[in-house]
């Protein structure tokens, strides 16, 4: 297994553990993980069991909380918290693989992705597309 496959597996396991597999708010996920979320001047860092955010923009707050959840999850399983891995895991939590690939393969992919994944920013949707590009394209070629 590659690092990315491990992170995808971790994201799916966490979402399954809390009974969520479709796109949800990072605030909702934090609640189901038993994490407290509060506004502060500290950016989305995990402090004990509390996550903090400071952005006035909704999708940025979602991202800061998702980053905090990713830090918490990696610390909990004893994995190193490398920035690239934290970012990848946060995207995998906010944009679950199966739903995202399904939406990306749809003929109306842009509309569906943006409507269903409303908690994610355009930038994170774009990066998730890059993360899963080979899988999305492989499935399209095989499916045609």
C-alpha cells in the first residue's frame, strides 16, 4: 500500500466509524469524533481535543477544522504528521473518494461536484480531482 492508499483507507475508516460516507461538514465530523470546535486566533490546530478556526469565510473555516481533524487522526494512529499527508487526509475526509469519483464521472460532473460538495472550496475540489485523476480516467475508459 502507498501512503495515499493508507490515507484514503484511514479517511474511509473514520467516516465509517462515525456513520458518514457522503460529503459532510467538517464541523459535523468533528462533533461525531467527539472533538470540540471553537473560534480563536489560532488557525485550525489541534489543542488536546479542541479544534480552532479563525476565518470569517465558511469554506475556509471548514478547511481549518478538516486540517485539525486530520492532525488529530494521524496523531491518534501514531502516524507522522507531514503537511502533505495532513492536507491529503483533510481532502479525503471532506471529499470522500467513492462519492467524488462517482460525481466526477457523471456527465454533469462540475455541477454535481460543486452542489454535493458544498463545504469544500473550489481549490480543494480541484486538488481532489488531481488526487484521484487516474482512477477517474481509468473508470471512464473501462466504462465506455
